[in-house]
């Protein structure tokens, strides 16, 4: 019987080797099949080409609409009487309107009045003496900063001088 056990050991030792060889051959066969199916297929991406064509069509449509709006007459709101005109004609009308206006001389620039500062509320000096310590003693409170009073400008200073054009056409100050 010792011969039967030795045959079993040999059979068991060769079985895993044959199994590994079979697995490797199976993977190699699978790889060859995959390469045969996918290999000759074109590698180009039609998806990006389709998207690029669609973007170009959208851009062309938008540019055509903009060109049409800039070069034609049409109603914006017919009930209110608002229409659009071609940009070339609008520039001609604006240039003619500006040529009819006479340039007005600029008026004097109003300078703001100086602000008046109130006197300090305490009797302490406004600035410390040279060589003195900037710290205050606990018995003496720190001086509060001087309060500033706002001076209102007169209404005449806020209005433009007579004879100058108003910044908004049709409205006077």
C-alpha cells in the first residue's frame, strides 16, 4: 500500500499546477477574444463631434438673431409704442442730435465748506506734553475724542449754476 499513498501525493501535487495552467490559458483566451472584437473598432468619439456640431448650430442661430435685431425695424411693445430701429440709423440720429446741441460752458465747481470741530469737553490738554507718559492714572478718566459737528450745505450750493444743462434731459433741478 505504500505505493498507493505515493501515487496520491503525486496526483495531489500535480493537480494545483494543472489548475493554474488552465486558469492562465482561460484568461489568455478571453483576452484574445476581447482584442478580436474591440481591436478593429474605430477609436474616434462621435459623441464629441455631435456636441461640437450642435454648439456651432446654436452659435450660428444666436448670431443670426442678433444680426437681425441690429439691422431691422420692429416692435418691442406695440401697445406702448416702443419700436427698435437698425443700429446704423440709431447712430446717425444720435450724431445729428448731438451736432444740433451747442456745448455749454462748465460752471464753477463748488468747494465743500470746512467741517468745524467742537472743543474738547474736558479741561485736559488735547495732546500730551513732551516726555509725558501716554497712560492715564486710574483716578483720572481718559479724554474722549472731540465730537465733530456736521455743517449742512446750503441748497444753493447743491444746485448747478444757471445756464448749465441738466444731467437728465427733460428734468430741471
